[in-house]
C-alpha cells in the first residue's frame, strides 16, 4: 500500500488531537489521576527547538501543580531500569476488564488489552517497590524542569 503525504499528515493530526484530548481531561470534573515517570534523559535531549522545549517544560511544570497530577523524574544517579526501554501508558479505572496499555512507538501505538501483558507493565509502574524510592520528589522534579527552562 502506498502512503501519501496526506496520509502522514492525517495520522499526525489524529495523534496530536489524541494527545490534546488527554491533556484536556486532566481538568475534567472529577479529574482522573495521572502519574508520569520521566527518565532524566528526556530533559537532556533536544528534539525540539529551544523555544518549543522551554514552552513544553513550562507547561509540564504548571500541570504538575494540579492535585491529581504527579510527575516524577527517574534520575541518572539511580542507574538504569528496564522499564525505561520503551514509553508506555497504563489506562486503568474502576473496571479492570477495561484496563489498557498503550505502547508509544514512532509509527503506531498499539493497545494491549491482555490481562497478563497489562500486569507485566503494571509491575513496571511507579508503585513498583524496587525503584519507587529512587524517584525525585514532585517538588525536586519541578525544580529540575525549571532549571532546564532558562
């Protein structure tokens, strides 16, 4: 199948709208809980212009102040951990049968609904006791992000 520039633009627009809808949900009534763990290396790379990177980090700092949002950095000093080989999101709620894992990939972002696979990713989640204590606090995370936005 031949893909056109229009197809690529349509996929990008759909992806951006999906992400923006998720951001809007953070201020729903009642708002969902959101906990993100970000490896410090994400703050050190520059996939965007300095101005765009600064704006993105400033937005993250602001949204991290919401009571339902927790963003924490996994610092370089903590070493490595296999959960950081791939970005993923666990969508969960009061009905476990509807839980889903979304794998972040450059071309597609597959959804996993298999209970065993979801539990494997859940063991990598921020509640996993082996590395939870290594995360920077919410306050230190905000300070580190602010320091990266001169």
